[in-house]
């Protein structure tokens, strides 16, 4: 399995990765195209694509926030699911604490997703969390913050939430 960082929209895998991104996340959870292309140059932002034997598997888009990695988006191609790629990808980042958000576990799909992350060592945090909107016409949406190897302290959560608002979402409305 090969993990490669994309830093330019001209990368041959960028278009394929963005096609997967578009089908994997609802509109209100997608960064606008210009915003996405602009943050590729930021040192803290990583747009990593995963390939196995030359075949595109998926992507993990994350921010290095000093003491942890915040996974903003993570998806595996539908054709490559149920082959343990999700677990293998996350295990490649096991040396650093990880933070991510999931939809509240209110239906079968969301419960399965939560179970997947729990099997990968993540724990749900008790903090009421609203992710800021990616589009002017949308509102923020409530999500569950998960972390590994342990739950976040109140201060860690506050630092994460501030970084999310101040850095991650800074230029989300670029059109």
C-alpha cells in the first residue's frame, strides 16, 4: 500500500480523488473546489491518496494540529471496500493521536460507521460539537467527535474546536 501526498490540482490522481470525495460526502460536508485547491499548499494540510499495486484505493485529508492529526475527510473507493483498507490506512497513522468527526449514530449506516471507528481504537467524546458550514447557504451541523488513543480532555477539545474554526474553516467560502 502506497500513501502519496497531493499538493497540486494537476496531480494525475487529484481528479480521481475528488470524484470519490464528491460521491462519499453530502454537499454540506464538502469543501468548495477553490477552497480545496488553495489549501493544498498549506504545510499543515495533507491530501493523501492511497494506492495498492497501482490501483486507487481512497484518500485521507487531514490537518497536522501539533499534538494530533485532525482527519477532515476519509473515504475508501466503493470498489475497494470490505477489504480492510480502512483499517490499514488508519493504522498507518497510529504513531500520532487522531481526531475525526462522524454523524450522530441515529441510523444503521451511522451505527456501522461508529462501530468501524471503535474497532480501530477510536472513542466518542462527550462534547456537544457543531462543525461550521462549508457553504454560505448551509448551517453548521452537529457531529460526534471521536479520538484515539484516548478521549480528549476539555482543554484538548476546546483547542481542537478553536483550530477548526480559526484555521481549517478560515477560507471555506472561497468561490
